[in-house]
């Protein structure tokens, strides 16, 4: 390659081919071919028949119809008898010509328009009653200012997702964007159909939901990069004793992270001013979020919320009660009276009992088993038959006993 470039340079400067051959110590025919060639020399191996050649046409026909058909399926369809590795290597060379392009547009984010939402699953297992678990972290990032908010949730069920979104919007962001961008998270909705309770939540906030197509991470790349940033900048070197400790540590770290310099944008905390100015205010009435259960309390004076059982005052057995659970507390009311209050358990299949409820149940059980007072029987069961005659309107004559 270097000789070819040097020969052409010397020839362009007017040096004769014989002189060039003498100076470089190469044949005159080589100099002549280099001067006549318009492209650098390269080794080209002549095409030869291989074991794959007889199957190539059928493979191309299948790829033209199904570009993503796996190589193993292609091998079965065409009756390939040889090594699957060799077949897969040949299919890889052909597939690029048939794969349909999927271009990604550059997205321009307007102030106040969108907050991108996603679930991040940090690797450390968090200690909870009954063992250790990996919990989801709801991450919400303003698309314009890149302002990050995050909180760990007990589950990825719809009530907890809505409670987490309301907590971040009301306490960390302080405003409502015009769009909430989600992927096809089951707790939010799939196939264009929101999950139960999501529509009411959006209506209270006067915002709307935008769900991206499956396998389209570019549409919410802002929050995807935020997840990676949390993975590499917040998580390393940290340990957590419980979920509350995780939320306390990330709440202490996020203000510093939002003051970082973002390339070509500046500091997210500074850009948030314009973002908030273009957003909607928080609604005057907070949306109803969290787990809700209503019904009559059974003899087993427990109610189940997110796979955990919580005791209720047994004095209201048989009465209608309403149970509400947010991210921190589980409370039950009966007739406007608080009949149970427990800290939310982040474990699974746990039974949480208030000692006062257990003691009250023992008293009521003993009272039920104690025999009641005997019923007093009336001493005189006789009654004048004339009372029945008067009740039915029957009168008898005093002379002959005939009915009048």
C-alpha cells in the first residue's frame, strides 16, 4: 500500500517509471501497474463453492420473508446436515442485507412537557422481615432539565407505583408535567390499555400517559441514562440496613447529583426553574393512591394487603371496614373510627399482629364461651277464650248459644 502511494506520487512529480523502478528496487511492470491503477491494490480471494452454497438460495428466500428467523430454525427448514456453528456464521453474513432498518430520530424536549419514568432494580438485596429481597426503585427524570427523582417501593403493583409517582411529584418535583412517559410496565398498562386506577390518577393530575413501543429504549433514553448513572455513581460502596435506610441515603445524595454539570446543558437544578414554570400546578385535592380494601371483617380478624396479613380490632367483627395502605402505613377504619394502624411490612407472607388486638380477641372469645343467664318462664299461661272471639269478631247470644 505504501509503495503504491509512493509510486503514484513520484510519477505525478514527473519522475520516469524506469527511474522509479531503479530507486525503489522493484520491477518496471509493477511500477506500470501502480501508475495505471486508480485504487490501491488488495488481495481478493476468488469465490469457491462451499458446503453452504447449495443452501444459500433457500436461506435467502426465508430471510427475505422473515429477517429475524433464528439460525437454528433456518437450519431445520433447509435441511442443513453440517455444523450449526458454520451455518450460523454464514447466516450472520447474509442477515444484514435483509434486516429492516429501524432509524431513531433525535428527540427535542420542551420545558414542562415530559417526565420519563422507569423501574431500576439495584443489585444489593435489602434486609426485611423474613429474609432479603431486591426491591424496585421508581426513577422519574424531567426530560428537559434532566432533574432526577427516585424512591424505593415495596412492590411493582399499580397501587404502589401510583403512590410512588405522587410522592415524587408532590415532594421532590413540586409540579405536574404535561406527560408521563412509561414503557409497557404491567402495573401501568399494556397494549394501550391503562391498568386499573391509572386513568383516575391521571385525571386528578390533569396530565396524560405516553407509553413507548416494546423494544424501543431510545424513546425514554433520558431515564435509561439516569438508571445507569445511579448504578455507577450512587450504588458503589454503599450498604443498606433496610428500605428506609436506602430511601434516606438516596434522598441525601440526589440534591448533590442534581447540581452536577451535564454536558452541553448545565446543571439540572438550574434548568428545573424553567421546567417548573411550564408545568401544571399540583392538584388542590391529592389523588387517592395506595392499596384499598373494603368489606366485612371476618372471625379471622386479619386483612391481607400485598401478600401480608394485618390484625384489626376484633370488636368490629362482622362490621364493614375500609383499609388503606400507602408506602409507610396500613390503616383500617370502621364507622369513621380508626380500628387498626400498622407500619407497612416490606416482606412477603408475613403476619403482623397488634398485641392489643390479640388481648381483645381473648376477652371476646371468653365472653362468647361463657353461658348466658337462664330465661324466666311465665307462671300463668292461661287466657280467657273470649279474647279470641273478640279478636276474630265473633259474638255468642246469651239465650240459645247461637252465633249472632
